[in-house]
């Protein structure tokens, strides 16, 4: 019994699904993710990259205004929430910083 046929490229060569994604694929993925306001998990193989490119191409593109609103919403939020270290909780700077009071 023979194995599954290997996918081929447009030029007729065999396409290796276990090779790392090409820099061109990675750049295109980042560009697509940005234009569709979507995140993605970095692919480990060329085949995964191709699948992710196809998925992102199927999504509708966000308008520049939508991307700008999303970017400002993310950048404007306070990081850390309740776990964030506040200025009044520490004294000193850099290597001399210490907790202002111990609990």
C-alpha cells in the first residue's frame, strides 16, 4: 500500500509540509493579521502557514478607522489590573527599590 500523495507546487516540485515557514509567508501572515485585525499562532511549518494564510484571506478586512479604534482601546488600558504595582507601594528606584510597607 502506498502513502498519501505529496502536494505539489505550481512549478511541479514537491512541497515539504515539515519545513519551516518562509520569511515571505511570515511577512504576509503579519500583514494579513494586521489588515483583518486578527491574531494568529505562529505556524511551525510551511503547510500550517499556507493554511493560516487561506483562513486570514477569507476574513473581511477591517477599515483603517476600525483598526485605529482597536489600537487605541488596547493601548489606553491599564496593564496589570488589580495586580499592578502602584507608585505608593514601592520606594526607591532600580536596584534600590523596595516595598514601602510589608503586610
